[in-house]
C-alpha cells in the first residue's frame, strides 16, 4: 500500500493538518485539533489506526480479518480500529473518510461551522 497516497488523501479533506507524534515514525492526522488517523511513515507492515464508532468497529472486526477493533484506554467501548495494509487502497480511503466524518460530527457546532466556512 502506498502510504503517500493515503497521506495525500487525508490532507485533501477539509481542514486536515498533520502532526508528528512523540515517536517520529508516524503522522497524526487531525481535523480541528482532533485526531482521526495515525499513519506510519516508513514500515509498510505497520497498521493504520483510525477512529471508529463502536458498532462499526465490531462489524468491521467480524467481517475483515485485517481489521482489529480497539478499546479506548479509559472507556469500556470500542472507539478505534487498526487496519493492516493488506486492505485495498479504495477500502482504506473509505475507512479514513468514515473516521474523518465521525470526528467532524462530534465537533462543537462552532467548530463545524468554521470548518464548513473554509
């Protein structure tokens, strides 16, 4: 999978910025300061982490062996998925868009309006 294409796709979404996390081996993609994706920089075998609503996380986990659902570290529900790069680029972009939309929907009204005004 070409991570540069995924990075470009993320950056094409309205209001997205990229940040280096503490490890310098991946990029955090944020919209209005909220993370929706974590992309690896170098290792093509590294999983991509995406925000996901609990019901969809369970559904994806059950349907696709290359997807693992993950608990939020201090909550008792699924809130993200780890996606192995074996998934097709088109499906990965669909998952990224879902993650982006989920984060945007959860933004306060004022931030959503600012985003739509960009």
